[in-house]
């Protein structure tokens, strides 16, 4: 059977970077000044690096892949995303599905799949591909969300007559809770680290832009007005609209037949396997 992206992924991402960009913008209201998923401090970056479902390539505007000597390959199924990815210097860009990677076996030292596994119709097929293209001892880094991620935003859609505007509605069952089991079927040394952060949003506008992005088009005026009233009432009462985040970084090792799992190239950096913390959140 030919591999295709999900219907939802096509409607959200195939022809535009706008929906993703609007949602990324909301995370500028994070309470943790340190970002994990777009910095190289926790990612096991080394040698030949592949990012799958790389989106707008935000990670590589923060990580100096050239200075670190990484050989970078970026992929996404979306032509719009790939056009954006081609603006990143010294990166090879390939438009392809995550479950059908056009690369030979054992071609990479690191594979990254951030915030994308839950969009796939067959995540297991993609994980098998990630394992195939990794060298023995190579590392996978995956970011996914808990089932309570952004629960306060998920409550708005149903309250304004748009029950489909919730994160889980068009996603598979990959969450922070289930993903380690999926990875363990293909990898060893699976380590989960929770990112301590919430969102503290001072005005209604970024939340309305988020809802538009979830709908894939501007909300009709009546629904927009209902959403604005709901959000503004919370801001008036509490000073801001507080949203719980629940994102985790999961790292794992490709089968190494007795070899140690590769560690990040930078000297002095702790191994991701030694930094496992689960369930810790930071309140500021
Ligand atoms: C939520 S975005 C995350 C983008 C980026 N990884 C980040 O963290 O900013 C999900 C990305 O996965 C891509 N995607 C969805 N389904 C895919 C598939 N089957 N194969 C490859 N990419 C896919 C989308 O086009 C989109 O760019």
C-alpha cells in the first residue's frame, strides 16, 4: 500500500506554513525561559543528522549545525514546509513521507522527530524507518505531548460550538504516556524527560489566532466573539489566561549489538540517558 500523509496533516500543512507558525507563536508565552526542543542542550546531535517532519526548520535557527560540523538532512511531506526548509544554510532537503524515507540503511547518527509522530496514520511504520536509517548505536530524539497538554485551550472549541477544535481530535494515540512503549518496540534505552513549562497569555488575540490555526481558516464572527468573551473573562478575573503544557523529550538508542549507545558529540555534555526526570513542572 502506498504511504501517504494523514488527511488532517494534508489539510493543515500541505500548502501553508501559516497554521504551524501561528501555533509556534503561542509558545512565546512559555513560563520557562529555557527552550528544549529548539536548542541543542538535550538533543543527542552528532555527525549525520536527519530531522523528519521538520516543519519550518525552527530548530536550525537556534542550533549552529554548521559550526558544530553536523551534516544536516531535513524532510517533510509538505511542499510549503520544504520551500521554507530550503532557506536553511547547508542543509539537504528532501520532500518525503516519514514512513517511507528515501535513504539507505544506517545512513544517520541522529534522527529527530519533534511534535510530528502523533500526526501519522501508521507511527509504527515511521519508527521502523527511523530505526532502519540509524547506524547501530545512533540515537533518536522525539518530542510529543501528554494527553492533558493545553487542556484549557481544548476547552474553548466545545464551548463555542466547535468540538472538533481539540488537539486529540485528529491525532493518533501517540502521547507522552504511550510513546515510550511505541519506541521500545524498535529501540533500546528509552528515556523520557518532561519539559517544565506552562503558558501565561496576557491577551485574547494570540489565543484567537491559535483557534483560527486549528480550524485552518478564520473562525466565523459569532464563534470568534464567543471565544474572545470567554478568554477575556478569564484574563479579567485572573490577570492572564494560564494554560498547562505537557511536553516530553524522549530519546532512544538504535540496536547496537553490544556497542554503547552513541553520546552527543560535544565534550562535557551529560548523556541524555543520565538526565531522566519525569513529571516535574516549573511554576513561575
Ligand atoms: C506540528 S508540526 C512540527 C514541525 C517541527 N518538527 C517543529 O517541531 O516545529 C508537524 C510537522 O510534521 C509534518 N508531517 C505530518 N505528517 C507527516 C508525514 N506523514 N511525513 C512527513 N512529515 C509529516 C507536517 O508537515 C509538519 O511540518
